[in-house]
C-alpha cells in the first residue's frame, strides 16, 4: 500500500482542483470535498496503472514528513 498527499485548491467558480505532488500531471477536480477525494483516488489509481504498464518506478509519499507553519506577517 502506498501513501499519497493530495492538495485541494478551492476554485472561484466552486469545487476543488486536486493535484498529487509526487505524481506530476495527476490532476483532477471535484465539485465537493467528498467528490474531490473520490476523484483523487481514481486519478491516482489510473496514473499508477499507466506507470506500471510503462515499467516506471511508482513513487509515493510514505517517507515524507509534512508540517505547516504560521508566520505573523
């Protein structure tokens, strides 16, 4: 099992664009957070399938540590 970080960007017209940093080009969209998560899972699975067919190494985020810092500006 592999772990993937997804980034959800709210869009001005509504919904969310989803990107997967460790899988460049793996981008999708959902109108709600729930749909965005479901679409992200499907997009990741399809990206992995294509990469496997092409004999590519499948990256993941299992060893990535991520923190957020808030800085007063």
